[in-house]
C-alpha cells in the first residue's frame, strides 16, 4: 500500500484521518504524514493501517498489465 492508495481507500470509506487513526491504533499524525509523503510509517504501523482498511472492506490492487495500483471495495 502506498500513500495514494491509503488516501483513496479512506475516501471510499468516507473516513477522516482521525477515524483511520482510531481504527488502526496509530496516531493521526502518522496517517497525515504518510498521506502527504512526509514520512513512511514504521512497518508495524503501516500493517495496522492496511489491516484497518482491509477490515472495513477495502481491497488493494497491484500494478498489472501496464496499469497502476488502485483500491476498491472487496467483492462479497
């Protein structure tokens, strides 16, 4: 997951940075700094953010066949 995917996932869920911070158990500044590419979160914080988004129904799409990465709601 990169910073753009994090922002896009949060928008799909209609979550604020504060809501993502609470759901993932990381600080709001960690979310905010990551989303503006100010700093990369520690690996455990990045995993927590990703798991919170995935737990809310987000699927992260890898780059494939010349297309970039993306996010969408998980099927089912």
